[in-house]
């Protein structure tokens, strides 16, 4: 970007006009004229000015203090590079990645980001690269702030996402069969295309095409709702309007290719120069002193925790990192976004070492280059063992050879001053010599990893005078090493995820002291690996030694945005680990004692304890991408209905599906077979389902034809009586059907793939004969339960009795209070379960098929650090 800026300045100053005057005429006045002065110096060949200009560009408009000790505001962008690029012939290309960190921000913060994108697009070609969730947020919440051509790829109605009814090609074909090329609707599309923004208000359309109010409304409905060629939007300052979709643009291109050159058409004006709208381009959807010096980061006495946990006896061998198994990597990635913690109740094993043995010292590593994601995994036994494993995984040769390469570090060091890296980010071992030569820096960290191994060997060999002190030394050394590498990964833009495995949690973690030590260890690591701007929050909040605090770079707190965030994500997985939630929250709120001069900042850390539909959707998307398949809404609904975690989804899809050379949608019969590969205990694990019925469901999922009750019992290893006793709810909910030849699930067999999917009626968008059920987009579990009630209850008077659950249960309270409504609905479901004892067994299936209108119950943030009164915690996310 800096080099492009120098080229643009040179392009503008090729005339005889003095560079100072040229920049002044463009309004380049950022930082009281300092930016313009550096530009002039760079053009005139002053190397120091060029270097300072390149450094300044990195933080221009960020709100942080610039390398030249000047605070740069957002307005500086409008008075610096943007007018230069707009006026010059040099057009840099910028890719802006939007992920979970974007979606977690408040709506006004997201709007600020998009306004910045539009401002940059005045002089640059901007590409928005969005993850699935970020793309949905763009379309659902912000499509009025961007051109439809930008948000169109993320529209769930028109993009290759679950529930897609028609492709762009299909809509173009429909339009060519429906619209008159010389008619009003086509003229409206041409008028939209001729605008820089590809948008026009209804008033502008009326003036330009002489449309009546009724006519323009009718045309707008037809182009939007019926054909999907344009979209009705809120037009800035002018009421409603229309914006051109990609399908509308393709339709016009198809007409142009038949009629002749566009310039010969009398209704089309010459296309104008690109504007801030036309130069924001939609991108394809995306579809993670470690040293002697850092030992001073001591938060707690880790030796006490090790003593509580006990120490294992190990065979003397050198354990090397291994590649983490793919399903676990994809599951962890789906379970938590960056800056989040997830507690996932799922069975997990220790990692298997290179010798084939499972060992809690084995550390896992995985890197996805396409998404720039690094995932490290370790089993937790005690603080020293876990921290050492995570540090060694982060410091493995794979990290330096594939992720933090010398080229990456060279760019990173060129971008950030040594003082920021050492005194703000607390990256250890960054001497002047290593700062200038990344090769020496890498060698130093490789030596630190070797030193960590040597310390553990000394412990194993009894080479110490005090075992507790030795364990504390190793733990602090490992924390410092890990913390430094986490900072480097964050600066390099790598998305980091840490997976903590607790294979025996449901059996061996009843000791309260051991649980407390685990939570304190995780919380302390989170404090070290959290940031406010460039500043490590632990040093500013919890460091008790005044000399160490004074050595840190000074921190300026923005009272409007006092919250930092955790770098990367943390996923704790094991059977029953959600039981740790309260203890982990308590530890995160206070990972140490705040020192007397602690600034008023905090870290907002969202915690997930259940897999919402969005988590399941992310897991389905990631595994479909690996298998060459395209996800569907039915796939997300079925996995959400049958399993409880992203780990179950990932295992079923990874081991139960084959790969495809040519992308296609995943079929219902494939989902059924994938679910059959799971342990029966993982099916409907959150429902009140008898184990014998879980066995029967597993058998039915794997069957390609109806089975008799006796055959189901034989294959499942249960009695026929048990199958009869437990199937009622599944039959009433249309999940289990009696067919010629026996029983089957309401899921397609292999030979039914192309005859229309077979699904329970509440999975279908418009179920035949179900007038009481709204469309799938609006349907809630209460709608399905009401339909069940009307079909099961013979006495219609019950629906009018205010004391009967069939009346009050389906009537919302008068208050417009989401919490009260949620409590009312839960009370109704509890009462219905008393009425229908079988309901608890099938409720997860019903909920999986429906879009919940309520807030995600498994998403709740906790605040680490000072109490921040300026922002409500639930809506706060950081301004890093």
C-alpha cells in the first residue's frame, strides 16, 4: 500500500506544479500537514521520509498513536491517501477480510467498518472477503449500506447456500422468458446499471422513466420478489428505492449480446467512471522473551496446582508434535470464533503420538493455508504439562517453516517498531540484531523450545533441589514462550485456535481443587494472550511489580471503547465439560489481583456452552468444502436435529461421506448414512431418549430399506418390547413411519434420491395439508407443537380454556420482553411434556428443524478486568 501511495504521488506531481501545492489542492492535510510533508520528501528521494511515510500508513486512521507519536483519527484517511488515489491513475487493490470478529461487533461499529470500506473505495479497488457468518450479517443487517452487487453473493435466497431456490442462471432465464426487452421493467434495470451506485430512489425512477407511483411499486415488486433481478432498499435520504442485483446485470448482458453493442442502445448512457460503490467488489465467500525474560510473567504458583493434580509416571522418550486429526480441527474451528471460548460436551481421546501410543504429552498442530488458520491441541492433566504442550506446539518447526516464515517476520518487523513489539506486545528476545535479521530471531526461538525440552528432562531426571520450584520454572517459561508466539501470529494475521482436551472429565474431575486449578490456568493464559490495541492486558491489569509495569509502553484508554479481546479462540472439549462454566467464568473475571494503578479496561470474552444452529452450519460448511459438496439447509437442520456438537457433525461427515470431484449439493440419504457412523449414544444426546431407542435409530439410519421390529431389535441388540415402548413419540412426530415391509425413518433411501427428498413434514418449506404452519424461514418450535396439538387433541374446547396449556401455552404474553417470552415458551414446553411424556425424546429433532427467534442460549460473554460502565457487556466487542 505504501509503495502504491508513492507511485500515486509521483503520478500527480509529473506536471510543473510544485508537489506541495498539488497535495494542498487535493486537501491532503492529515496530521496537521505532516503526511503531506512526508509525501513530498518521499517523492524527492529522501529515504528517511519514505521510511516514516510507510510506517505511518500502517496505523493511519486507526485511533492509535502513530510511530511518530501523533494520534491518528479516522478522519485522517479522508485527508491523506484517499484523495491522492482518487485523483491519480494508480489504483491499489485491497482485500478486506470479514470474519467472526466483524460479526461480534455492535451494529454501529460494523457500519463504521463498512463506511471505511466505501471511503477507501473512492480511490482503491476494494474486495470484501467474508466468511459464511459475516456474509450473512452483511446481507441481513447491512445490505442497505452497500450496493446489492456487493451483498448479492451472500443473499441466502440466491447464493449457493442452504435453501437456495434458484441460481443466477435460472433467474436470468426466467427473466428472458418473462420480460419485454423494450418494456418498463427492463428500462428500470438499464437505468440502475447506468448509475455509479447501481441504485436509484423511486422518485428518481419516476422522474427519469415517467412512472406513476403505482407503476413503480408494481415494477419494484416484480423485479425483487418475483424475479430476483433487483432489490427494494432504503435509499439514503430519499425513502425507498431499487438496487441492481447480479442476476439483473447478467440479464442485461445477455440482452446486449443479442441486440448489439451497448453503446448503440438509445436507452443506455455511457457508463461513468467507477465510484465508491462500483469499486467495492464482492469476493468469493470463504467456503490460526518466550524466553528467559518472560519468566517474569508469573501469575500464580503453578506448583500448587500440579501437586493437587498429581504427577504421572512417564516412559522416558522425546515426544514430537503430530498433525491433529482433521475432524477435530474442523470441529474446533466451528465451535468458537476468534476471541470466544467454547465448552463442548463431546467424547475426545488423547492425541496419538508418532509411535502410535496415546499420551497426554503429545501435542497436536494443524495449519490451513487457504484460511490462514493455525490450530494447536493438547490434553490437560496439570498446569505444567498442558502449558508445555501448547508452547511446544506453537514453537514447532512446522510453525517457523509454514506460518511464521522469515519472509513473514521480515514484513512484520518492517511494519511494527521494535518498541511496540517488545514493550507493548511483550515479545521476548527481540534484540536489535534479531529485529534486523529474522533468521536469527527464528534460531533464537528454536533454541528456546529446545531449552524448554531440556528443563522437562531435568525434571524427569530429578535434576533439581526443589520439585515445586522446578515445575513453576518450567510452567512460567512455557507461558512466556507461548505468549510471545501468540502475539507474532496475531500480528501476522493468523487465526489461532487452541483445543484443550479433557478425555476423562466425566469420571476423574470431581475434585474441586483440581477443577479450580484448571480454570485458573486457562484464565491466566487468556489474560496473557489478550490485547487492548497493541497492549497485553495482563501487564497493565495484573502485573504487581512496578518496575515491570513501568517498562511497558504507555497505554492510552479510549473511554468510548475500553474493551480488548482474546487473541484467537479456546475450545475445551470432553464429556461433561460444560459443567465447568461457572468456575471458568469466576476465574476469567479475576485471573489475578488488579494492581492499584490498573487502567479502566477490560476484555470481553464470549463463552459458548451449546452448539447453536450457526455452529452446526459452520461445521457442515467446512466439511462439505473438504468433501467437494455444497451444503443445504436440510443438511444443517438434520445434523442440528440429530447431534449436539460440532465434533459429532465433523466426525459423521468426515468418516461417513466420500469426496466429489465436481461440486454438488449433499443429499439427504448421504446425511442419513453419515449419521449412522456415529456412536448411538451421540444421537439425540440432548433429548430424553432411552439408550435402546438410540440403538434402534442407529440401525434405521444405516438401513436402505424398511426393517421389521424384530430385525431392528436383533441388529440393535435390544428387545422388541423396548422398541415398541419407545417409538411412540417418533411416530407421532413423523420421524418414524410404518411402511410396507416394516419400519423406516422419514429420510430418503439411496434409491429415492432423485424422486424428491423424504423428510418429516416440519423440515419442509410448505408441507401439504398443514395450513397452520408458516414458512420454514419463520417457523418456530411452538408452531410445530401447535400443529401436533391440533392433530392429536380431539376436544377443540381445550384450545379456548385459559387454564389449559393448549390455550395459554400458545398465546404470547402481552409484554414485548424477549426474556419473558422465552420463559413463557419454556414453561409451555414443560407443561406439554407433562401432557405428552414422549415429547422430550423428539424435541431436539423439532428444534433442529426450526429457526429459533430467541437469542442464542449458549452465547454469554464474561468481562475480565476492570468494570467498564460505558458499554453494556452483552453488546460490547472490542476496538482493537
